[in-house]
C-alpha cells in the first residue's frame, strides 16, 4: 500500500528463499507473474514489459542488483518491471494444493 508507514521489504532479518516466473490463472485469462518467496511471506508481482528500453540502445549499462537471478536481471535490462499484484501472503496463512494441469 502506498500509504503504509512501514516498508514490508525493509527487514534486515528477512531471507529470500526462492524466486521465479509463473503463469497465474485469473478467471478468463492467464497472467505472467514473478514470485518472491521469503521466509515469512510470498510476494506476487505482475510482469510488465516496456516497449521502450531503459537508457537507449546500450542496455548493458543498466544498474541491476547482483543478487537477482540472471533471468530477472535480463528481464530488467530489456526494460521490464515487476509491480506488486496484491498484498503479500503470510506463509502461516498459505495453503498449497496440487492441481491437474489444464
């Protein structure tokens, strides 16, 4: 939330356990999302691809955090961004179920 007085990602004790792309089935369409699994919550972000690349034609000069996966670094260099899709899901409230592939 924009009006939140606390940044949810600012905890120095939080660990990033896994991250990666996924397709989210949303009623009548599929949505490209990028998940960040921390040790205390799951953050779902929407992948947005910008038509215009950052910084002109030389994308090798774009500053990217070295701790990100090569896949995410490449996506950012291509002008993509991840925006938070919804409230983070606390792991103590998360339920996982196996579903049959569509």
